[in-house]
C-alpha cells in the first residue's frame, strides 16, 4: 500500500491553515447531515468521499453522498432524508469490481430506516433496519436480505467518543451460484471505533470491523464546510 501524489496533496490541504469552515458538526453521529469530504486509509487501501446536505424546511434535510474505497474498485452512492428529531431514511447503491478480493463484480441496493435517540448527555443509540437486494458475478440470480443494527455511541467529553455497532444480516432466500452451490446468509458483523473531534469542522477516527471472518482497520479524517 503506497500513498500517491493525490493523497499527499489532499493531506496537505487538510492541515493547511487556509482551510476555513463555519460548520459545527457532531462527527460522532455517523448519520449526521453536513457538506464535506472524508479521506480514508486502511485494510482496504485508499478511499475518499464527498457529501452534500441542504435543508428542505425547518423539519427536514436532504443528503447526497458518494464514496470510493479499495483503491477505487468500490463505489457507493447514497441519498437520504432526515427529520429534526433524528428519524431518517436512506437509499444506497454500491458497486464493487473486486468483491471479497476475488475479482468479482457485485451490485448491492439497500433501503434503510433509522432513528437517532440521545439517552443522556453521553450516550446515544441509533437502531437501523434495512432491506436490500444483492448479486455478484458468480450468482445465477440476486437475493433479497434484511439487516438490523444498533449503533451505540458514548461521548467521553466534547472531543472524544467511543462507538460499537453489532449488525445481523439475514437473507430472505438462498444464494444460488452458477456452479449449483446454494447457501443462506446468516452473518453477525461488528464495528468498533474511537474518534477525536479536533474542531467543529474536523475529526480523526479509527475503526475496526469484523466482517464475515475478515478483520479490517481504517483510519479516516472527516471535514465539513
């Protein structure tokens, strides 16, 4: 894994004092609506993302986002709506040209509903339920699935937070491969993270994910305008 010139230029842009923003974003909230960008580097190599958010009215905001990872092999497109009380809905499409590093192409469509619920000044719970449709190059047909997750975030202080998200995915049918093999998706995945908010417009985050037997680490920087 090597940093290219584009990566180094973006990194220098982040630390430059010329970067000026006026937002006040809560980066501990993974569903926060804001306009900005992110840079990532980890087990899936280099990634970046951009997103744009705008209010529709006093009670509703709109978000559109694009991100790429795995050295530009994976592409994710998302749009979402969120109310002022933390209820949100998203539609997401992900294309992967190297699914599970096997050189397979995959397509994943997902519709999600979530509710961000502050329990007290430190603890926030965000349950999320998703339904989706998935296919990859070796499958003879796509399969529908549902995913349930619970994001648990604990803010130690105004700058540091800890997070953990257990997630369970259940296929509504069998995964049918072209070679005749059939299976069902019954998977537990876990993500743990620690974040440091350096200002109202920037944060560094480290996350660890256990994904179907894989152990993935990711360092990221997020910035809002």
